[in-house]
C-alpha cells in the first residue's frame, strides 16, 4: 500500500474529548473517528489490526474444538423474558419495536439466543460437548461510554458458549478456554494476567477469571502474589481479618462532644486517635431495604462483597442523608452501631468484632462514643469479609506480601452451570435415556477493547508501538527524497521485493519532508522502518530502525529485505 493512497488522516493536535492515551493516539494516528458517543468508524489501518486480533482468536478457538457461527444481533424480547433478564438487565439494554409493536433488543451478550438454538437442535449426550462461538458487534447502552474503543456502546466481542453433559465436562471446557485465552493474549504480544474475579450479576455455579492487560491506566485494580500464582481482582480478593494489639477499656463507654466532624479523618484528628481504633458505620440501601454496615476506620468497603454477602441487589447504594436522619436521627457523620433500632440489620466486617476498644458515632448530633467494646456494646447480626484488600497484605495461599497492579479487562471466562439451560429448557437425553440440563460456560473477549489495551500498554511520547503480531502493517519504507531517481528506483524495488517475501509493507511515497514522514510513521507505530536516502545509498546502504527500541542500523541495500523478514518471523514465533 502506498501512503499517498491510504485513508490515514493523522493529526498533530491532541483531540480535546479524548481522556486516555489509547483514545488520543487512535484519533491522532487516523485509526478511528467518532460517529456518536461510544460508536466509532474503524478506518482501514484500525480494521487491519482488528482483523489480526480476530484471526488469532479464531485460530485458538478452532484449535480447542470451537465451531464458529453467527448469531443475530437483533433478538426477540420473548427469549429475554424466558430467562428473566428482560426485567433485570436495566438501562444498558438497547430495546426497540418493530412496526407491529413487537419488542426486540440489540444483543449485549448472547446466552439466550444460543441456548434457544441448542434446545432446538441437541437431543442426545452424543452431541455434547459443544463449543460454539462468534465474533460480532455487541450493543450496550453504557452509563458512561468513554475512552474510545475501551468502553463503547457498540463494540466487537468474541463470545463462546460451551455445552456439556455435566460439571466435569464444564471443568474441561473451562480449562480449554483458559488455556486458549492465555495463548491469545500472549500471541497478541500483550503482557497480561489471569485473575480470580467476581461472578457478579451473571450468577452461575462459580468459577470465573478475568484476563487483564496490565497498564497503569487500567480501570481495574488487581492484586497478585509474586511467589505463588495467586492473582485476583481486588473486588474479589479474599481478606484475612487482622486483630490489632490494644487493651480493653476499664469502664463503660462514654459520650463525648465532637462538633462538626464529618469524616473518619476528622474524628481521628479531633480525638487524636489512630483510624484503626474507629468504627466506620455506613447506612446502606438495597432494593428498598436499609442496613447498617460496620468496618474498621482504616478500611474501605468493598461494595461487591457487600452485595454478594446479602444475596445480590439490583440497586445498592449509600442511604441518603434524609434516610439517615429518619432512621437514626442524626447526620451521616455521627452514625454508629450502639442501640440501633430493633428492625435494622447490622452487618460487620470480620475485623470489627476483633476490635478491643473502639470509637463510634452515637447516633446523636455532634456526639461520639469512646471506650466501646464491639463485642459488648454493639448488636452485630451478621459478620462477613466486606473490606477491600490492600497491597502488602499476606497472600492467603502462601503468606508472601501481595502486590498491586492495574489492568484492563480484555476477557472473561465463566462457569454458568445450568442457569440458562434450566430457564430455557435446554436438555439432552443421557446414556440411560434420562433427560438432563446442559451445563454451560461462557467466554468473552473484547476484541476492539484489546486493540485499545494494546496501545495503552505499548506507546511512547511519539505514538503507538504496535506489537508485531497485531500491527496494521509490519514495515514502512520512507524515501528521504522523492526527487533522486536512484532513491526512487531503489525504493520501488525494495517495495516489490518485500511484498514478494510476504511482508506487509507500506511505502510513504508522499511528496513531504522526511521529518513529517518520520513523525507519522512513529505516530502510527509501524514496527519496522526502512529509510532510504541519497547519502547512505551512495555507499550501498539503507537504514533499518525498530520502532520499539529505537535501534537504528545501516544495512547493505541488497540484504535489507531478508533482514526485515527474519525480524518479523522471529517476532511472530510463539
Ligand atoms: P466491564 O466490567 O468492563 O463493563 P463486562 O464484565 O461487562 O465488562 P463481559 O460481559 O464479561 O464484560 O464481556 C466480555 C468482554 O467484552 C469484556 O472482558 C471486555 O473486554 C469486553 N467489553 C465489555 N464491555 C465493553 C464495552 N462497553 N466496550 C468495549 N469492550 C467491552
Ligand atoms: Mg466481565
């Protein structure tokens, strides 16, 4: 391809609306253009990257026995009503009606449709296991579409669904997909980590991992053990309760005046006590029910754990100041667990009952209690692990201090069990002629998000640094001058030669200054650049530069094609 013909509108300025680097760089490098919030056009170079990721995904899915199919994007509401998700999926589901007022949605995911297919076509255990997948657009009306392709409302996903006879079969399918995912992200040239994850709203029989591309800009915090292979999303990471030293108070709790304090920070300063001796009391609201949540003052609440502990709410949020006033008769800063109304459920993190002496709100404006003993003074109804893991805490498996990293979720594997096969009646006859429910798993990869994640992980001040396996083109030839006939002739020859060798090559034949061409080549991020100028060519040499290392060397012109080919082959080895 010749750059003069390529639709690759690069920009020098950073686009104002792009918050993250991958988004900025994709716009500046002429890869994407916004259509509307969370919806993008992929220009030719971006599509090449997308197709390469898809090709790797396909190969690895097929290698595990996956069969590709294509499911409809437009799905009838009836199926979603059968699974119960029409009511619970909420505002993220794009809903529409046809001319007869029949309801439909645009698929945000395809469990219903695929289960409907399988219930119609599978009769016998002999047809199982089945691993069915597609690579296709998904639609989610995200609350905050942002970061370009990272969180779109229309995006490309690979989704595979496994159907097995039993849990053992599911475990095997899950393992296959886990291995395939590891190969996919490694083959894409990405540094990633598989982490234990929260099962969240999809439910299922448990067992789920997320695949995180490691990048400082990632939305997810993960903890990992440098010693054993334990790694988890912080949402999921189980904590071991820590009991601190301390002496119980001699007498009863005392009421103290604490005017104007609003936060744990304030009260800690006002009373000159460490946060570890405070109790954080939060009034929460979930599906119209209220409950009081207790944590040690230095800890952060993990809302995911809270939601799971209570059985899963559609809406979980802090109660409003008005609700706090109504139930406990004070402002949120003075809420505490002493003598709370009988009907109010009190749930505590495991560390709270271990506290020997604590300060807490008194449910009275401008007052706190000091010298309370949680096991004596509080009514605690239920105890759970409710807090956020902190880096440096001991690994539950091997005791080594955990480390923290940030990650972008590019994939998730999930054991669904019989949730959907039961809801929709996807059964088969086993060896004894008995009817049983298919045991399912689902496995997603954000293909378009992976492209953005690759950029978050691989860039510098000058632009994108594509890993070779997913680069839009592997090599660019830049003639320093388009006036020198010998340069032009050499360039054309090399261009042909590289194409014959199967190298994906572009030729920057534009009548531009060399500096402009170099800037664009760096911005777009071609892994290899061959520069041909009159001066070096007079000595029979051209310059070969690797984008990633910046390493530049002079190579005899007749050897450069072979060298380029070798570098590429080596980079594609896996
Ligand atoms: P997130 O927590 O980031 O919203 P999710 O858990 O809802 O993602 P899944 O339903 O597991 O996502 O979808 C599978 C994969 O699809 C995710 O791992 C992610 O890579 C990708 N993905 C999900 N939502 C989006 C989106 N809005 N834009 C781009 N990719 C997405
Ligand atoms: Mg997910």
